C-alpha cells in the first residue's frame, strides 16, 4: 500500500509516467510485490482507455496484458484472489484491434496471447476443482493454433531481415503454446506431435541466433529430450549475454531443476515424463518469464 507522500508524487505526474514507474518496480529483482504493481498498472490503463481511447491506450493495454497473462502462468491462483471465485472472461476480449497482427513488444499476436490466457484458465479450473474444461475445448484451442496466421504490422514490412525475425519469434510463441496446451490437457496422440513441435521450435531457435523471449524458451526446454539440452543451454547463455538481467538466471535454475527431476523419474519409471507445471507456481520474487 502506498503512503501519503507517494500518493502526492503520483498526483503530480501523468498516467503514462505513473505506469512506467510501476513497471520499473516489476523488473526490480529486489521487489517482492511486483504483482501488486501489476494490478496498479491495470487500474491506470483502465482509466486511460476510458478517458482517452486510441492507439496509445491500446499499446499500454496489450503491454499490460502480456505481463498479466505471464504472471497468471506463473501464479494461476492470483486470478482466484482477484475474483473471489472462478476466473471470469479474459480482459483481452476488450481488445478492439486486429488480433492477428504481431505486436512487436509482445513477440506474438494478441490472438496467441489470448489462447495462452485461456490455457491458464484451464489450469486454474483443474487445480481448484471447478468444472473441468472438456477435451472438446482442448481441440478447439489446438485447431485455432493450427489455423491462425500471425501477420506483420504494415510498419514492419519494409525491413526484410527484421520482418523474418518478428515472424520467427511469433512462430516460436505459437509452437510453445501448443506444447503448453498438451501439458495442461494431454491426450494419447500427444507423444508424436510433441516431438514434431519441439524439433520445429529448436529449428526456429537456431535460426534466431539470440532469443529474447523467456516464456517460449522455458516451455521448449521443459519438453526437449536429453540430447537437445545442450542446445537449450547455449540459447540461455546467449540470452543472458544480451539481456543481463536476473530473470534469465532464475529461468535457467528452474529448467535445470526440472531436468534433474526428469532424470530421476527416468531411472525409476522409464518412459514417464515429469509434469513440469508443478514447478512453475513458486515463490520467486521476480517475474521470470518476462
């Protein structure tokens, strides 16, 4: 909770500066209450979209949504705390723009981000004994992911190399979302398709050179076979050299912990895979997928 002095300071600055100050706190490795600042940013954006609708507020909304969806991936139960019961409709339903366009600050289209959020909800319902989402919904989301097209915004079409990179990152998110969906609601056919998605994702990662998006890298790392782990470690090394923030170290620590659990499981129960989702919701003070 903010003190009176901080409130007076915030009254003297505009909503955009206030928003930026919130996200400075979100990226602070020593800030243990970053999710509270995320909620504060949500209220600022809601007010701005009401008072001054337009491209500026749309940008802030998609940027906040990205953080909110990945925070829900890390801590699904926070949505319960907000709603005091079953999760409500995703805030992304309020987005009025073209959901197929890739948003550069996100790395993917709003449509893919919305599907990630729906999968988060599936996890939440299952974990808290709400009516479980049926296999039909899993199939609906999988079909959407197979059929959707993530398109370049017109402003991004002039630079060929940059355009290729943007499309590759968006494809990485799509493949990671398919793997996430399989993990949350598995079916018998997943063993074959998982291998296809993972190998395609590794090919995209290799083509990128340096990946800058932790979330898809984490999903892929959790699903690779042992022989592909070195490739993931090289990816993390390159990410750390470029980003140089604490999130990558946390990410690597969690990935290596999951691999150790998979190795232990393979000794006792050959062929069984570790449900890595049980390692995701943990008391880590930084938003390590952002």
